[in-house]
């Protein structure tokens, strides 16, 4: 049996296309880590912010907040990263709370 058959049986054939995106997302994450290492954190965050327009800035910060809060605690390093990102995006986290 092929890898596709194994995946299809495990997750359902209707979900195979979604799982196919995982490799692409991991490649993008590795590329981002390399860029972060090469550019340094401040330049990386600024470049990230410049690539986002309008509501995408709010959405990006909302995703970051959700990820940081996922384990129920926010470390000082996570808080600093959120502060840097919100400053670069020009969006205050409090603006996301309705």
C-alpha cells in the first residue's frame, strides 16, 4: 500500500489535501528561521510587518496572541515578542479585545 493509502485511511481521504500543505508550511517556517538568524530580530519583525496590510496586521497579532496563550501562560520572552510585534504592526493587543 502507498503512503497516500496509509494517510487516507488514517485521516480520511477528504483531508489528504490539507495534510499535503504541511510540508509547504514547514518549508516556510524553516525559511523564516534562516531569515531571522541572518537579519536579526528587529529587522525581521519590521520586514514581517511591512508585508502585512490593513486587517491582516490585526489578524497576525490575533494569531500570535492565540499561540502565546495556548498553554495558559505567557512567559516574559513571549510578552517581549508580542510587544515587539504589536509595535511593528502599529496595533495594540488591547484593540483586539472586544
